[in-house]
């Protein structure tokens, strides 16, 4: 991944203690500030940096920063409070070692052990990679244990060579999983530290707390007060001395102590000014519920937060809550306090938040914390996942996100967190028209919905279609163990109810296997006469509580059963002794080891949790709701059971050459364009993507010569016309198949000249391909989500059939398996039509190489490889189109705030 060069970009990032700093390139205007940075440094620190205490070294370092921009030199500074607190530099020295750069690092006194140097080095690594640097070298005094530890803990392989009192460090800049994991771990620790003033404040001030009943500020103050917040609470209102019995002050600066968190509920035009006052007073976090900020007001608010080291939730939000006993903070204007529990909830929409809190309350599921993200200027779903991962209370995460600031970073966080707890979300915006990069097969196939679903699937997130479905699934995941697989046994006391439940399970993709003879005998021994032990198991209306309990116990103990769905209806027999059959579900001497769910068709609520002797059992009014919840649970179990996956490194890939091909083309086409066939083939060749033999021709005679050279055993060739912008060759009749002999080749070329001579730039000659399965593979570079790899049935009907699957790059080996098996055409690849299995290993390599190309080249706007011919012995491209655009992208894994 190519990062934006460190030559004009300012970003904000977090130190290990949660402090916000600005990381930016240094330039000529910084000479005086850099000199002051070194001048204020202690002699001991200067000696470790320059190997002496000479002030001349500091002057030379400041002068180096002020030099005119040079291609081989970069310097980054970290600023806090308007002062430089750290500097990292590199200078390329290709004469000594190609791709090598000498680095130096310095951190001001009093700022050590807070991650300043490590953060700078991470950004320096990203900038260096963008400029072709492959190795850092550094000299340090052997006694400089701190900088040597920084190098060692960076996550990159560091070699040390001792030369007397000095150490020579060599650090290859390989983009390894270990390095990404190290950056991720540091980012999580810094993120959690920065959120403590927001989510565990010891002092809260509500700014804009009104005296008028019904105002948002007054509601916020009321909820904080009545929620029994354990810290100090103040109101800020220049026109009041007391509100709701709470002392009010005229301004934030008049408060008797500095709040950790300021809750701002003032009109939009006053938000930035209040935020500035908070920042100057030392407030560390803001919750802005105010709505209606325009672009200028929004920019001013975020600038103030960054300048004054404050995290921000909102604006335009419902508020936040933390139910920990030591905090008990309800800084929302919701109608009721959230009950304490273990579910973490983060939403962008306040209305959705109210619906989720209400639904969880009805189920009896309490929340560990709630955050309404609102317009999400700063704190995001990614932040909340990392908080819940570390808070020691949350075991279920519920998200409603309408947008993603950094989907790839979110995906890495979610993949890690969801192995510890379920993450549920509502897949909002499913009917929104997909963004189109161009009118080609690939771009037309890639919708926003497909991209979001790829993100959720790869990250192990349980995505539901509606809020009720999310709550139904949450009830099951909260109360029951996960099923090992998708084998469900339906048990009922009424045949019709059993049929409905069985249909719902089958439609949800669950399996209803026939029961083995031994289990059948066991069930018949405990059920009343006339019971049926097919699946569904019809226990009949005469079944008693004891008989049903014995039936469930035997099913729950059998290795061939993953889940049991009990569908019950009230009958006159059961009514004689009350709701006895439900007791068979809830009264058990010990917790059953299989997933148990109920369908109570007469239930007056969609879902509820039945209290049992050993926990809870979810009960649904609709069989389809129960089946959906079971299917989501089975899919989560499947995701957890498989290995995390690795990103394989295909051999024979020439990334440097591929980048050069793209750069040369964009030099000729500065606005971007579709590649001509020769450049397209060259780029595919850089990544080892197999192609059919071909030749580019511009005259009739060249076409004949090429056909003679490329003819296969059957002597047939294909001729394809080309001109810039050609999309659908078949629709334009710009392709001639099955050409035999020179005369047919000449006639075909002449036909192209007659019809397309005014626009045609040439033609491609290929041997006629053998019969095989025609597939489609493509790439779309989404500006937010990054490259999306699409795969499915190809040929001329690919758009009509729309048999496509998608995953975000870079693909892991597990992602490739999912891509190949997800489309409806997958059985054909395994030989279902009797032609034999295609070269699956070759197909996997094909997709991995396409993924690598997409990941390496942010300039690759889209690629359309159609058809890809899959044969038993090989897989190769018959036709390909690639479009490049002149753009670069941020390093998605670099630590930076939104």
C-alpha cells in the first residue's frame, strides 16, 4: 500500500497515555523551532543524540531541516501545545546500499516513555516505503538503551552490530503481519487511554443546562444526577445559580475544578467557542449533543479538539452512558436510564439507539456502555470496539454504523474483537444505489451493499437486516452456547407448528438431518404412544412436561445434534396443568450443552428470554425469527472454528516493475484511462497472472502473420478489435471467433476496418480457446473501503446472471476459499456437470495475484478479467481490461485520528 508522501500532510495521532499530538513534515520554517528543541535538551540527552554535547551539532541539525526539499531526505516532527516534542529523519544513501536510508530520532526531555519516538518511526516507515526505501540504518551509543529498545519493540526485525561504544542497527522495512500487529497493539493501548476521560470521568460539567423544563441540556443534567453519577457534577449557565438543585456557574472557566468531560448542549453557533473555552481550561473530552453545525462550525470544533488534546463524541447525538458501579454515568437525554449489564451499544442514529436500548430492556439484557456517535467527527465504532475489548465487562457488542472512516482498520479490530465476543450490526442502506466507477462489468457489479457485506463477512461480524432481527439474534447469543454446526432438530407438540418451524430452518440454510436409529429408539422410549421421531419430532399433544424434558435431554446430549428448536402451541391437555411444557425448557437440573430455542406461537411479544434453572432460553413468536437467530449463531460458530487466515505471498511478483508500468502510463495519460492491450498484458505479467497467448496487430498482413504463429492444433484463431473506451466487444460485434485460414483472418480484419476504421487503433489475435468454464474476476478500488475483489460466473451473461461474490483485498487463504465457494456456479468448479474438477489451486493463485496487484497499486481504479477460462489442468485469462487513475491512498494501518 502506498502512503501519501510525508511532504505536506498533517495528521493527529495518540500517544500511549492518550495524549493527542500532531505529526507533520518539517520544513524551512521550522529551523528556529528545531534549534530551540535541541537547545532546551539536557546535555545527557544531547550526547545520546549527537554522541557529544556540542551545540554545533544542534545547529547543523536545524539547518538540515531548513534545506530545500530533497528527494532523498524526510523529516517528521511531533507537536504538542504548539511546540516540537520529537523529530525523526531519514536520508537515502543509495550509493552505500540501494534502498537504504540512515535515520535519526530525538525526543525532548520529559516526553520519554510516552511513545513519541515510536509513533514518529511508524510514520517515517510509511513515508519511506512510499519512496522506495526498503531498509533503515541507524547508529547509536551502546549505552542508549532507550532508543535501542524503541528499535527492538517496533515490530520490525532489527539487527545489531556492535562497533566499540557504538551500535549499528539495520532494520528491514518488511510489511509483515508482526509489524501490523505491533502497530495495532500500540494503537489500542493509546486509544483506550484517550477514552478514559470520556467514558470514566471523575468530573462532568453540563454546558447549556437550561432552567426550562423540556430542554435538552436540562434533560442531560437530570439524567446524570438521577443516574447516581459517582463523581462531581456541575452545571454551566450564565443566567442561573442552581438548576435541579445542582450548583450552576456562569462559564466553564469559573468551575471549581477542571472537568474530565464537558457535555455541550448549546446552539450550533456557540459550540466551537464553548469547546475552545473547555480546551483552554484543560478539559480532556467533549460530548456535543448540539445539532445543525455547518461546515465551517464543524471544522472549527474539530480543530479546537485537536489543538487542545480533547476526544470528541458527536455532534448531533443522543449522548453516552457507562453503567459501571464506580461510574454510573448517564449523560443521555433518553427517557429512562439504561440497566447495567454486559452489552456494549454504539450507534450513529439516536433514534436507533433508543430502539436498541428499549429492546434490550424488554429482553432483560443490560448494557455495559452506550455511545451515540452522531456525526462521528472523532470517536467511532472502531474506538468503541477497542474500549469494550479491554473494559472487562462487555461480552456482546451491538453496532449501528452508517459510515466507515477507515474500514480496513475497523476490519482488523473487528476480526480480533469478535473472537472474544459477538459483534452484531444492522446492515443499513441496502437499497442505496451502488457507486459506479465506470460502465464496465466489474464496476456495475460492485455495489455499496456488496462491499459492506464483504467487510462484515471477513471480519466475522453478524450482520442483520433489521433492528428486530438484531435483537432476536442478540437474545440467542446472550443466553445460549453456540451450536457446533447447523444441524437442527425441531421438536413440537403440534404437527403444523413443526412444519412451519422446519420450513423456516430450511429457508435459513440450516440442516434438518434424519435421526439415527439409536437416538430414535431412545426418544420413542420416553415419548407418548403415537409420537413421530422424524425430524421434526412430533411429541403429540399428549406429551407431558417430564416426557418433553427427557426428550430434550437426550437430544441435547447427542453428538449428531447441534441445536434444538422447540415449537409449542397451547392445547387443552397442557392447559389442564398450566404452561407445563414451557417448564420442560426452563427446569433442568443442569445446563444443556446444546443450543436450545423455543417458538411459542401464542406469545404476545416477538422475542423474550425465559428464566431457567441454569440461565435463560430465548422464546420467539415467529419460527422464522428463531431460525434466523440460529442461522446467525451457526455462522458465527463456523467463523470461529476456522483459522484466522494468512495473506499468502505469490512467487514471481515484481511489484517495482508493476508500479513503474502504472507510473509510465499515467505520465502519458495524466487524467487516467483504460490501458491499451499491450500495457494491460504487461501489468498482468508483472504479477504472474496467466494469460492466453496473444499478439497486437495494426495491419491486415500483421494479423495473418500473427495467426499463423498462434494457431493451435485445430488451426483456429480469434480476432478482437480495439479502440480506447471500448467496453463490450460482443455488443459492438468487435470480435470474430473461429477464424480458419488466412482468407478468413483477412476478411475479419477488413470488416473491422470498414466498421471501426475511424476509431480502431489495432486488434488482438489469440488462438481459439478450448472448451471450459468461463469465469469472471475483477477489482474495484473503493475510495473508502479500498480494493474489492469480485468473482463469479463469466462470459457474455455475467451481468444478467449476476452470480458474483466479493471480498476486500488483501485476500487471505480463507477469503479465497470463500470467494470460490460462494457463487451459485461453485458446484461446476468441483465437476458437478461431469466434466471434472477445474484447477482449483490455479484458480486460488489467480485470485491471490489479482488481490496483490490491487493492494499494491492504488492507481488501479478497476480491472475486469472476463472470461477467465477454468480447465482441469490450468486457469488463465482470455480477456482483460484495466483502468488507472492518478491517485494515491493513505496507509490504512498507520496510526492517525480521523
